[in-house]
C-alpha cells in the first residue's frame, strides 16, 4: 500500500489516464475529484458492500407457499387498516 500526503489543490496521477485532485479537507473528511475514463468503475467501499448485500438478498428464493403466505398477511394488514 502506498501512503501519500497531499494538500488542498494538489493532484496525483494513477496510470496514464486517472487524475485525483484534493478539493477540500475537513477535520474528519476529504473531498476528492476523480477524472477517469467512463469505463473505469469508481465506487465508495460502502456502496460495494451494500451492492453485495443486495445481491445476496435477491438470490434468496422463496417457495410458492411462502409467497402465498406473505400475500395473505399483507391482505389481512390491508383489510384491517380500512376500518
């Protein structure tokens, strides 16, 4: 792992076509601007973790019986809310 110090307004270059500029610095945050080709994916780590959790949740399969039971419970909830 390479560790660098940069000041506000300074840049660093990754490879030939990615440029990272330090826009602003606070007590516990840094605002960065990243210039990169459109085919380069740039994601915050928390978004990668959330996407992974969503994929896992989406891969859970329910039996037709489970789906029917959920629909029944939703209908009961809806009917009881109409009073």
